[in-house]
C-alpha cells in the first residue's frame, strides 16, 4: 500500500500513548518498540507478500530476509519468528509450500533466531512472510528520528529490485541477469545492524516498499532535517537502469513518486531512469544509515571487512525548503 | 495499423505486449490501448527507448497511444529512412503529424541546437533575452539542416506560456524541426503544465540526440 493512503488510515486509529511504547503508530518507522525494563525492549514487526520469483525456496528466503530486516533497521537482534502464510492448497502442489517454508526457515536460522510456529490461510495466491520479535537496549534503539545535521548517509544495498522483479515476471530478462538482485534480496542486514550498534549510530531505516526516497523522506521528516543525495553516488543493480528505460516500472513506483512530488527537489541532470529507480519499491532492500562524519570511515571499513557492501550516498543538511534534495551531474 | 489492446492488464503486461508487437513489425505504426496511467507512462518510456515516437489521446479512462516507428536508437540502419518527427507534447492532445524528409531523414545526420538558458550569452541578462529572440527569429528564417532544438535549464521558459518566441518555435516545428524541452527542468521550474510548443524529453533521449548529431550548436 502506498505511503499516502496508509498514513490516512493509520491516522484514524486510536493512539496508544503508554510510556513503555518507545516507537509506535505515532511515528512512521520500521517496527514497533516496547520497553520491558530499563535494560530490555521488544521490537516487533510483521511483513508478508506475494511471490517475487518463481522458485519457491528462493521466494521463501527473500520474504524472510525482508521480514527480519525491520528488526535490524531498529538496531535489534531477532529472537523468534512465526510464519504467516496464504496458500491455494487445492490448486498448487503442497511441495511448493514446503519449499517456501524451508527457504524461510533457512534464513531464520542464518539470522540466529528461532522459528516457533505460524499460521496458514487458504487463499487464491500464495503469500509468505514472518512476524518477528527481536530485542534491543531501550537506550540504543535506532529510529527514523536520530539523524543530525552533518551526518553522512550510507546505503548498504544497490537499488532496482522492483524493476528487475517486474522484468523477470515479464520474461524480459533471464534468471541469470536477475541473479545479482536475488543475491541482494537474500542478504541479511544483520552485519550492518551489528556495526551500527558498535559505532553508536542513532538513525537508520530499511529501504522497502516506499522506495529509496520514500524511506529517506520518513527519516528526514522524523529527524527534522533534510537529506541531500548525489546521484552519482547511488548504487544501481546491474540492468536496473536498462529495465527502467524500457518502462518496466511497477505501479508502486508511481504511487511513491506522486506522494513525494512536493517533497523532493532535483538539481542538475538526473536521468529519467534514475529518477524512476529512486522511487522504485524495493524488496528486502538495504539499510540507509545516518552516521557521524568522524565514524563513517570506520563503518565502511567494518562492513567491507565482513564482506558487506556500503556506499556513501549523501549527507544530512539543515531543513530549508525541501526535505530531500537530489544533486544531479 | 497494428493494435495492442492492453486494457484490464496489470504491469508489466502492457509493456511486454507492446514491445513484442513493436519489434515484430518495426516499420509499422502501432496503436496501444491501455486504461491506466501507469501502463500509459510505462508504454511511453518503452516505445521511446526503442526509438519510437508515441503520442497519446485520452478519452475517458482510456489512453490510445499511437507509436510511430521513428529512428531506432542503436537499431538497424534500415530504420534511417523512416520519418523522425512527431510534434506535440506527449501528454497533450496530439497534433497532426508532419514529416519533412526534405530537411533531414535522420536525426543522426543533422544539427542540434542546444539552448542552455533563456538568455543568449553572458553579460547582460536583458541583452541576452533580446539576442535569444533574435537568434530564434533568424533560425526560423533559415532552419536548413536543423533537426532538433533542445531547451535545458531556464531555456525551457522559451517553450512555455509567456515566452515571446513561441511563434518562432511553432514555425520551426512546422518546418519539421523537433522542439524538445527537458522534463526535469520543466518540473524544477514548475512549468510542466505551461509547455506551449514541442515535446517533453528526458536526459537519456537528449544525450542520444547530442551523441548522434553531426553538429551541435550550444548556447
């Protein structure tokens, strides 16, 4: 669901202003955080969606990685997970479901969490994801609100999964061409979350359905600052720009673009394909991290030393007119 | 005319079907019918990326997209003999189609004029505007060899409401010169709904035109 529509619905819900609620419905963030005691807070999140690839085992891995990502984006450590499944039991081979769940379980294991159970509903189209509970120290919650002027913005996965999945579904690219995107979607944001905690990072978000700029905007808004990105620093998945030029752009990208129309300023030259990709909804995207300038080298070093990727994509500036500024060439 | 009826289909099916039809008969005009804006925008992007010149007619909830074959960017040499122009904003109501083989049969061999601001030259802004008007008038009088005029940055003011050079552009367009305004620039100056002449273009297409031009005159 698009960011604008969601916001208007959530506004109709009653507020839960308990002192234990550290992050709730009141602020758009990746997951909810509830403080149990001065040392411990729970992080809870749920996410599930329809298949993005044909292979059920890989789909299971992608969906689970995506669900766990919200815990990592809050700086947490996942503890337990529950499967949430919709499946056309009477039309599809039950082995397909088994493979989806195997893929998901494999990722939960890799995350160092445990799978406790789940719930299945019969439906016309398969859907899969996890409800995940994680923990974090209440004073070390990494939210959308903590970015400070002067911080450097780091992104841990390249953009373009939305158009690549669309191209794959349309048969325009081969499985092999989509492989970098699949590798990216099944990569946990775990190491990035650990590095953030080691370096005392205060603000991050994970890039998913609202696209790179949608989530960047939530973070800039929450932190009452503006984000400035250099288009040449933004990493793209291979073939993503070609697919965007070909118009293989999911409807969500247009919804995101529409919602952000008056919130994003473009300066200089930015290709139309690049623009489209900045709004492209991401599946299991990377973390966008705001890190203080004197820690950025250390963050990049630690991530790279553990085989992770990271790109410096922008910086946090004072909010003047537009919360998001994209600097072209 | 070949027709693709993609009504009721979700992304990416309209694009896939259009691409298939376009590639199967690259020399023919194609009519694509879609019933939502996402499909419209995606089909426009796709056909432009294949070098086609799409024009949109809207009736109710339906969009009828006429894709004329145009020059195939990076495509076969045989496409060089097909018409290249399609005046009119891609988002506006479509205007009649002029082809002027007398001037240039391919964009790749022609001269592209690049207007980087609304004023010509540096120094006095006021003088620059006078010179620009004069330049466009002169260009209109002798457009030989000119295939395309591209307006960038504040240059897009020249093609929008309030410009005192609109008649020159219209005249150039009638002569078969393609007038392009940078979409990002129109957005930036909030002029998207004020465009009066020519088409909206994007940096990808603009770069292609500049790379393929035999000569670029830039101000």
